[in-house]
């Protein structure tokens, strides 16, 4: 016996026995205990070999592992239960939950094999998939029920009017210039100029020797006209202005017009928001009914406030989960 008064062998045996009892309880609750069983076998081997300290350490490690597995198994079961409830509820509403049901089956398989982490992950994925399927169905239904817009009238294509090509500009035919009387050439006195070719000709010739055009007697240019003197302009007299006093016009006072109130525009909500809000309000109506009957549902009321908070913040998945927790609390109250 050591100086402390404790028998190492006896202490190791007690620790192993307690671990075995804990393992039996965990097994009945559905916990996968293969890892715990290996640790206990290791503890018993060390006990038989006389390694009492190692045997006791292995047994204590087995006890810690059992507690951890029980906690993980409980969380996985709760998450799987939520996934099954969501999938079944939406299926009753006519939502296509085939993909979500496949994910629930995978979560069940991982739960049985003790892979609680994957079981929880697939349960959450099943809930999300089922809610997305409901949202898509609600959106598609809203589109189908929306009134159709009248067909758009096709805009006529602009067609240029038939425009005749511009006619080529043709110069008008030149008319023969009128023959002017032969005038005296300025260079030499007694000589004249032919009106047709401009050559100098002698006075008295009847035809031009150059172009054979007939010549006429020279006509002296007309004398310059004297400028006509205009009479002096009279300055206009300014009209006499007479001021007429008009009394100021008084307009009747009218009360100020109040601007018309703008119509309130209803805030548009996305389809997923509408679906989650509908579910929360249904639970709220049930809660109010139980409150009127005198039931103590304070805990459910607090959970419902959280559901509304998550809804306004855009966390639709959390809002749905808390609404269903309220539903579970109310159902438990009804069964009491």
C-alpha cells in the first residue's frame, strides 16, 4: 500500500467499472460507442499487466469521451428532428421536397455511424433546401397570378418617302442680246464701235467689215439727270401724355391650398420574406389564443420576439427556426 492509503489497483478497477456503466447508458440512448469500447479494452489490458496508473488514465479518458459523444449525439438528434419537421410540413403544403428528403436520409445515416458533425451539417442543409424550394414555388405562383400586360404595339419602322431625284439644273437657252445703237468710241472722234464684235468702224458704214453685222446711226447718250431736291423733313411733334390714375386692383384672398397628400407606397417584399412572415404570424395567432385562455406562454412570447427580429434583419432561416421553436413550446403546453 502506498503512503496515501489508496490502492492503485482498486482505484483503477473502480474507474473502469464507472466507465462501463456510463457506456451502457449511452448505448441505450443511441450513442455510437465503438471508440469508448476500445479505450476500455486498453484500460483492462493495462490493469491485467499491472499498469494501474495507465489503466486508470485510459478509463478516465473513456468517461470524458462518453460525455462528449452524448452531447454531440443530442445536438445531432435535435437538428435532424427539425429537418424532418420542416420537410414534412412543407410536403403537406404541396412543396417538392424530394431533394431535402434525400439530405435527411444522409443525416440519419451519419447519426447511426456516430459521425455527428456530418449529420448536423446535412440536417441544416436539408432545412435550407426545403425552404428554398418553398420560396421558388411561391415566387413562381406569384408570377403566374400576376395580371398580364397588354401586348406591346409594334412601332412602325420609319420609311423615307419616295423622293424624286433632283433634276439636273440646265441653263436656260441664251437669247440673243438686243443690238444696241452704235456709240461713239471714246478713243477716237469720228470712229464708232460695232455692237456685235466690238471692232472700230467708220461713221457712215452700213455693215461691219469684221462680222458683217448691220450698223445703225450712233445715238448720243442721254444727258445726266439733275438730282431731285427733297423737301426738308419736319420733326414730329411729341404727343401730349395724359396720366390716368387707375385704382389698385384688390384680389380676393383665397385660403392657401394644402398640397395633396402623396399616396403611401407599400413597401415591396420579396417572396421569401412573405413566406416566413406568414408562418410567424400563424404562430403568433396561436400564441395569443392561448394567452387569452390564461396559459403561461412567456417563454414562447420571448422566442417569438426573436423570430420577428431575425425576419426584419433578413435572417429568414433563423426567423423560421425560432418560429418553429415557439410552435414546439406551444404544442408541449397543450399536451400538459
